[in-house]
């Protein structure tokens, strides 16, 4: 399962709310949950994920 694809990131960013996960397939729900966990873990440590870098410079 490759979390950090452009499709997965843009999908998560467009609808980050966990309540919307039910609209996705089981596999996509797992991906969204994993990305959300990383996002929340980073925020708890006081950081911010640089989504612009992830989408533009890394891909």
C-alpha cells in the first residue's frame, strides 16, 4: 500500500473528515486512515506536513 501518491494525498486533502470515509472503498478507507494518522501524529508533535512539497516536489 503506497500512501504517498498524488491521488491519495489530494483525495485526503479534499475531504479530510473521517465521517466521509464511508463513501470510499475499503482499501481507500485504509489509506485515508493511515494518512490521517500521520497527519494527526505530526500535528501533536507541533509540526505540519508540507502538502505542497508532497504534491509538487516529491512526485
